[in-house]
C-alpha cells in the first residue's frame, strides 16, 4: 500500500478534498483547491479547511517512520486570506524526533508561494506499526547519519544538517 492510499482512509481530509501529493521520511506536502464548500460566511477560506490541510500534511510526515503518531498539541496562525480558485499547499517538515515524540512545522502557501498560515504540532508515537511504502527519489542524500534520507528544510541541498546550525541534528536524532 502506498502512503497516498493509506491516507485516503483519513475520511475527514478526503471528504474535504485534501490531497497528499508528496511524502518522504519526515516530510510531506498536501494540496487543497479552494471551492465554495471551503468558504466561511465572509467568502474567504474557512480556518478549519486550512487546519485540515495542514493536519493531513502533519499526519503524513509524522507517520512516515512507520509508527502510528497522534498530535499532542497543534497551533495555527493565519497570516493571509484566500478564496475560491486558490490552490493551497501545506508542506510539513520534521524539526525534532525523539523516542516517542516529535515536533513538526507546516507552512501553508498559495499557488503564488505566498504564506497563508503557519502550523506547529508536537506528536506522540504510540508504538503501533503501520505499513505503507515511501517512494525512493534520486535526490536522497548519501549522508551516513541519515540512512539516505534528507529530513531537513532545504530538500534541494545535499548539505547535511550536521554542517550547519551547530550540527545539532545528529545529536537530536540519536536520543
């Protein structure tokens, strides 16, 4: 089963027309095309629709390690409005992973790349295994500390995080 097939079982997000378009270990991207069904009384995208988009991206990134993860706490900040015809993207990035917890930051942008909202969440890994396959890409890093994956914000870079920000990434991952 692919990750996209697995997350189709998220009925609320599926019914809201949220689509998972990319997933890697510790990273995901989802899309939502705004229609009349997503609007509030003021004719703008309802905050719950944006939250649902960000939450599916969080779920995909947090569960990408193969262990069932649930949100402990989430916070969203709305920065810009959107409306009918806009295409919103939520890009989730893992910022910390511990033995049973994780922390994620999700940016929600529109089709022009303008930041619509920021979403942050911490998760708890329950310990139940889940199975779905993640695609392999040619852009995966060969960094031995990351088992061939690139779970850091600049996914177009082959620079290992141990070479920037004081090298804290490897220390955090090994706890």
